[in-house]
C-alpha cells in the first residue's frame, strides 16, 4: 500500500473516531478512552508491516512519536474537564481541539500525497542523505505519530479525571476546578 493511502486511511480513521468521541460535552468513561486506543492498535496492526532499524530509521520513527506526544499534549490541553452536579466528569471539545486534530491529520495526508506526486525525488534524496531505508520509515513515523498523539491525549484525560476525583476529598478545590481551572 502506498504511503499516501496508508496516511489517508490511518489519519482519517483516527480523526473520525477522535472527533466523534471528544467533540462537544462528553462524559469521561473507560470505554471512551479505550475506543480510541483500540482503533489506534488496529491501525498499527494493519499498517505497520516492518520496523526498519537501518541507518537513521529508528531516530526518524522516534521523531514521529515525539511529535505525536507534543501534539497530543496540546490537544489534551484544549479539552477542558469539569465535574457536574451529579459528580460525573465531562470534557468539552471545541473548535480549537478539533482544529489541532484536523490540521495534523491533513498535514500527514498532504505530505504523503506530496511525496508521491510533488516532491518524490526530494524525498528519495533526503532518504539517501539521511540514511532512511524506504517508504516504511515514513509510514511508520506517521502511524506512530498518530498513536502517540492519541496516547498523550488519553493520558491527559486520565490525569484530569484523577485530579477532579481527588478534588472531592479536598475542601475548596472542587469549586475551583468546576469553574474551569483544570486544563
């Protein structure tokens, strides 16, 4: 499968699941978090065929993971959490949150398309110069980036949930967190 098709399917699938799961006011549940993680695990199983270890391939793939973690932390910061009167924890995913996911998913797809149609020779030259061994390195970096982004966002949600649950035990903190200061 071409890097473009891999990026299109993987990024599109993850984008749809994340936006369907997080946009608007949503209750934080174990299933909500697991749904995203399961989707990414399936994407990895389908699209990661090899793990190139020659040259700078491991570093390049790790760069994809690092980028995904940073972007996931940013996305998580844009997903405020609060506890309602019943004690349930909710998040509110808005336009900023959606834009982070849309822009990054689109960037992966555009890069993959461009590497096949606009700047293929430059990618080959870059791969030779920096000792990157084939298209799997790029596909993996994008898939790992998406995985890391979802994992980081899930970690942020878990942390926010834990803080809100713990706040009920500390007088005065709960009212402060209900006002939106937990981000």
